[in-house]
């Protein structure tokens, strides 16, 4: 997928996380040398992986303004197109907003069924 198709595809895939009740975030990995960020979510059907390539910024607060949780649960996921690339925003149940700026964001799903 390219351009608008990529964003539309990512938005549809990320909507899977939003449509479910509070999916937990499994991991967030930053590879500085490769300028890549990988975020994984546990879903009922498997793992959803968002990969940000050529990342320029990662903001990952852990302030929990809405309270402490035993895991990072996702309330909302947004993929925004910007002139410099794309921005992935993940709003957590604890109130933090994880932000990743990158040239491209890809989403893939791995089924456990």
C-alpha cells in the first residue's frame, strides 16, 4: 500500500484495537540505529503490530494522570497524516498519550487461532 491507501489501511487495522474494550498494549520497542518503533497490542484474535519507519520522535509518558493500572490499556488509537509524514497517537486508560512521529506507519496482524 502507498499514500492514502496506506493511511486508510492503517486506520482500519488500528480501529480493531479501538473497537474492542480496552485492549492491552503488549510492548513498545525503539531501535535508534534503524530509526524504527514497533508497538504491539494483544487482541482477542492475536497480536496487532504497528511499525513506524524513519521515526523522528517518540513521546512515551508514564505519568498516569487518571490513576495506576497493572497494564497499559488502550482507549483510542489515531493515525494522522502530516506534511512531515505520519503521527501515531495512542491514548491509554491511565490518561497518557504515546506519540510517534515517522515517515511511514505500517500495521500487521498475526492470528493466534
